C-alpha cells in the first residue's frame, strides 16, 4: 500500500489549510455511521438521487478534494487496488497524527459502496442528542459507551456553526433562556459570536481553544460546563460516562489509547462492493 503517496497528498493539504484535519476526521466518522465505512459520503448527487454529502448534517463537510488528490496519486501507481474508503480511513488517521495526536495501524480491504442517500443522514448523531439518544445511535453500530465517550473526543479538533448550539444560548426552554448545564460566562461569549439577528454565514465557535491540536482539552472543558453541544455536555449525565470524561481529562495518554482503540473499532464497520476508480462516482 502506497501510504507515503497518500500521506504526502494529505500533508500538503494540511500545511496549506489548518482546517483540513478536522474536516477529514469528521468526514470519516460521517461515512462510517451511514452504511459502514464505504466512502458513500464521497459520492455526488446524480439525477433524482440526492447523495449523503447533500444531506443537512453534511452541508458543512469540506476538503473532499484532499481525498480526490490522494486517490489520483494512488491510482497512478497501483490502479484499481486501493478503495476510496481505505483512503478516507488512512487520511483520518493522518489528520490525527498531523495534529499532534496518536498513530495506529489502519487495516485495509474496505470496499466502496454504490448507494448514497441524503435521506439516510438523519441517522447521524445530532449535536442536540441527550445521552440515551447517543447511546442508542452508537450501540446500533456495535459501539459501546466507552467508544462513545472516546470518539466524542474527536471534537478536540474543528469548528462549529452557530446553528449547532443556538438552541442552548437563547430560548432554551420555558424556564431558562440559557441551558443551565452551560457556564454563564461561556454562554455570554457565544451569544456575542452568534447574535440573534445577524445571520453571518460562517459565524460560530471553535470546538475548543486549541482547535487545531489533538489533545484532551475537550474533556477538561466539559467538566467546566464549557462543552459546545448538548451532546458534549450530556456526557456528564450518567455515572459511567462522567467517570470516563474525568479519566480522559486527567490523562492525555489514557484518552489517546482509548481513542485509538475506538477508531479502529469504528473504522472496521464494513459496507461496500467495489473499488471505485473515481471517488465521486460509482464504477
């Protein structure tokens, strides 16, 4: 497997744009959660069929070109061998390593899927989910509570648009304007970034202050009531998940080890039938 070729394509993109690593990690996650890790998220809409990438939760996915470039490089040296799904899994690993996170061996042999439907993206876990909804979503894919908390740590990288947390900072419910599980000063700063009337298209907040570094800051923030999403903050709502958050917040090494094992588990959810020549279209 020509991993150096792939790494070079991924690394070049990351050097030019510091938002690429978070994008690739998220893309892999969004791929695996629908029909398994089969690169169905890379297919483009065709005719009457709206593909996954055009589903609402995927509207903010980007950096697809990185996978296209890597695929071109790999096809030139060994045509028809390496699937787009394998490339995406490897690119997600490289994104973590590039950001200062741990490395791991990615198993190969995934096949690319031939089906991609925008309607199925409603199955992705939402930022508004509570712990019961999250647990159900993960367990349907054979992932445990440990995996759920470890993989949530991927939120150490990246940026979120206001729409994903807007409901927590205004008109939260009949009693509270602001979600009481959110630190008031944190809510105030978010209200400043996401004003009620100004609908700036790219307004939002980084997932954590060191949003281009893969670290355990995310878990420390949750303990301070400064998790961005309801789904992040909900990790404190059961004794088991709260215990894991505390453990990961106190040791980066413990988090890294758990993240690696859960990524390997998630990346091996299978699907797919072929090795695509072009990641955007079926053969």
